[in-house]
C-alpha cells in the first residue's frame, strides 16, 4: 500500500472514531436557523407575478382533446366497428 493511501486511511479511521461533543447551544442555534427565511421562500417585491394566459391554455387543451377523444374512441371501439363491418360473415 502506498504511504499516501495508508495515511489517508489512518486519518479517516481516526476521524470516524472521534465523537463531537454534544452542545445544547449548537442544537438550539441549528433549531433557530431552521426558521430563517430563504431566498426561494420570499415573495418578490420588485415585480408582479405574470398574468395567466387563458387563451393559450384553452388552445392547448382543445388541440389535445381533438387528438385524444377520437383516438380513445378508435382504441376502445374497434370491436364494435369490426362487428359492424363483419356482420356475422366470418
């Protein structure tokens, strides 16, 4: 084993065996920090939120409905269509 790897193994073993002392003050400080406001939780004050584009949403949904409804009708209704076409001729 190389001396560098041996030294790293000894250091990691020594760090794993030592325990940090329990500190009530450290625990309370960590608990208090959990209540701090973070940037992703703050509401923007410099700009207003963007208005919803309902026309775009309606257009998107109507395009999806125009594809999915006939598609589902074809997938689920093919046995009835086949029965009407064959009409007991098989």
